[in-house]
C-alpha cells in the first residue's frame, strides 16, 4: 500500500513536470518546439509506465488478498453427518467439493469420487465446478476483465434470458380535477441474452498436482481469469453477436455521438461534444473508455481555460479522469485510425452480461502425458449486449479516402 501511494505521488509530480516542460517550449503561435517534442514523449511515456506499474501492484495486492482467503468450505456439521446441499445446490456440498479436488489431483478411491461427482456431470463428460470454487473463478474474471467491473451482470440457469425494454418513455399530462387520466404511450420491446460457449485448456505438471502444499485452486482460478477474461473483454467490446456476445462497438450498440474531423487525432472540442452528446441522466455514472495510445494523445489536450483535461488518479485504486469523469483503458479498444470507434463515454451498466451458472472442468490424462503434464479443459457460457444504446456514446474517427 505504501509503495503504491509513493508511486502515485511520483506519477503526479512527473506529470506536473511534463506539463511545465510543454509550456516552457511552446512558442507564441502555440506550437511546441520540435526539439522539445522528443523529451516530452519520453516524459509522457514515463508517466504512463508509472501508471502501468501502479496497476500491476494493485493487481498483485488484490491477488495476494485472494490467496490469503480460505479456499475450502469449513466443516460446520458433526463428524459422519450426511453431506447436504447448501441453498439447494448439489454442487455446494463439502462432499462434492472434496471429491472434485481429489479428481483433479487423482487421489482417493476412484469409485467413491465418481459417485460423489455424479450430480455434477455435464452432457460432454466434464464436471461442474463446486459453488465455492466458481466464486473464485468469477472473482478472477473480474480482476482481469475491466468491462465486468462496469457492466451489469445477471446469472441464469437456462440457455436464454428475455429482457423487456421500454422503447418509448411515454408522456405525462396535466389534467383538471375529476378528468380522466389519458393512457400512456409507453411501449415495450424485448431483447434476448443467450449463452455462448467459451473454453480454454490449462496444463499442470504432475509434480504440482501431487504437491499438497501447492494452492491448486488459486493457480487454476488465476490462469482461468487471464485467458477467459481477455477473451471476454475483447468480445464485450468488439464481438459480432455470432457465436459470441454482441460488442458495445457494434452498429447495434453504442451510438455515434461525434465524428472527428481527423483520421488520426482528436481535439478538445470533439471530446467536449462527446460529453454533451450523452444525455445528462447517464452522465452521472458515465465512464470514458479507450486504448492507451489515445490516452497519451489526450494528455496534451487543454480546455478553453488552458487547463489540461486529463488528470492522473492520486488515491489507491482511483482511476485517471477526463473532464472529471473516470477514464479506463483497454487494449481491445480500436487504434486511432480512419473510421475506427476510438472513445466510448457512457453508463456502461446498461451493458448486460448474462453468466450461465455451472462452469465445467474436464481432466485430460493422456494428451500431455509425454511431458508429464495433465490438461484441464474448462468451459463457461456467457453472453453480453448493450440493452439501451442511448446510454453510451462513441467518438468515431473520420473515414478514409
């Protein structure tokens, strides 16, 4: 924590030096002297590098806190008591939890393990992960997928979820005492969230599998979070809606609020126009989202009062801001090129993610036997869609020739 605060202080101080350097070498015509640009780029890169290191330390701190948590459900019943499902779920019992990890490590009586796991067998021969471990997997996904932290997440046990949406808000009317209240013109539509399949494989050496001191649950959830989280974030932003979620940048997603005059650069006027292209009710919880290359470009932009509109976050886990609204970055946002949608601004909680309960694992004993490793194939079902397009506006670069 102290190291993070120290780096945030250094980052803020370096940013002030960077701004001062820029002003010192800015001519009367407002243009920065060419010989000063290279030094500015280096200083701005150092500011970004400090931000990256802060993010890594915060992620490490969060992961260490996760490792410090107990990974097993405590035994609260009497010895020899029959294992009963928690909250009606057969995969929430301690019996199922223990059998699942014995299956993973290949220890214990094979017949007993198969019997205990029979309640969690899926149609493809895998095993549904225990409820407690599924919570760990979801936490790992949230740590590695910036979009999950902004979106609205619902859980479903079926393949699809139908969501009613108000297509028109209707109007209220002034009436005299005793007059009949007119019917509203509000109409409702419906959108559907499906359950698209996402999978990956994890390899673990036999030495680690049989090392009782090795925190296998934390390792698997960590690898799961990285691989699945990256794939999810890319789909939630750029997905086509065909065998994958519909990305927020799709034509049916966020509305184009502003089209830039240039193919390669944005201006303050355009960012300001994007801010006000979003209706005021959504601005209260709105967030900016872009890639890091655009952040470096926006670090030099000033408002009409000659103040820099980009501000570095100073507190622990405090994001950078743009026009006093949080600014987040994703490597899956498009580059600043002709025709690309490069800057999102809106209330991302109107992007709904449907998580189908019941992630599964399947042990692959022979596939990596020559390297003395065991493979584990894991799958999940998820969908995502922006259910209210007007809640998010996007800045699009000018089209190419």
